[in-house]
């Protein structure tokens, strides 16, 4: 199996592999109290983790990629940004505390459905009352890029992600198609769903 394109991009100190932080994560900053705790799952090279830590939040971030985490740590050190980042496979990750916000941006389409369901359940369980989950997933509204077919084993149905959060408050849901271009002229067209949800203070969790 060929190496995924982002592993090479993570070696480029000048390149942001996936662009600027997403708007829904930027908007999260105004929703959280000072010193809130945030977990960025599958953080890559840290475009969201860095932004959140710069704004004074307590950030934990992990990714399966050593190159991604090394780049994140270098950026943080060079800019005197404090955060906690480490290498870990989502399959082995164990929650040990609750968070005010948990971000999963582009993770779930790369894992099998049974693992996805377990991880989402744990995310919900370990989000503080009134806290947020911010999720972005690719959907099957378009054919998958050929170079990513071996990896994208858990692509969502359109709108499926909302079914996991029926008892939460949906603050934002977006569905659209976008094109991106990566290093070495790699181009993709994706269909994506983005979901920002807030944990209800009273309702019990279901999944």
C-alpha cells in the first residue's frame, strides 16, 4: 500500500497540509470559557490544536503520524505555545478525563464502523455537560479519490453523522462539495458533512 500523501507533506516545514483552521473550529473559540479543556483527535500537524492553544485553552492532541506530531511540536516550541501532543492510534486511545470540547476532523472515514461507534460513544461520555463535539466526515455523495480508496474504509452516508447525536443540540450542520490540491499536484474532490453539537445538560446519552 502506498504511503498517504500527507506523510510527505508533514515533512515540509513551510506547508500547511490541510490549509487554514476550519471556520467551525475558529467559531468554537468564542463559545468556550477561558482555560477550557479541548481534545483534538487525529490532529495531524496541528492546525486546530495550535490555534486553540494560542487562544489560551488546555489542549490535548494526538495522531497516528509521527511526522505530524513532530511537526506540531516543532511549531509549538518555535512559537512558545503550550499544549500536550503525542503519537497514538485511535484504536488504542483511552479517555481518562472529560473535556469542554472534542474535535474529530477527518478521522472517522478512515476507521471501521464498529470502532467509530465505540469512539463516538466515548467522546459523548467524556464531554462535559454543555460542552461541544465538532466533527467533519467525508460522505459517499461522490466517488472516492482513487489514491485514498484503500484507506477510506468508513465513509458516511449523507447526514448519517447526525444520527449519532439525536439527543444533543445541533448548533451547525453543513453539507457541501469541495476541491483541494496538495503537494505534487495531488487533487481531490470530496463530499463532506460538518457537525457542531452541544451536550444537553439534562438528557441521557443514546447511540
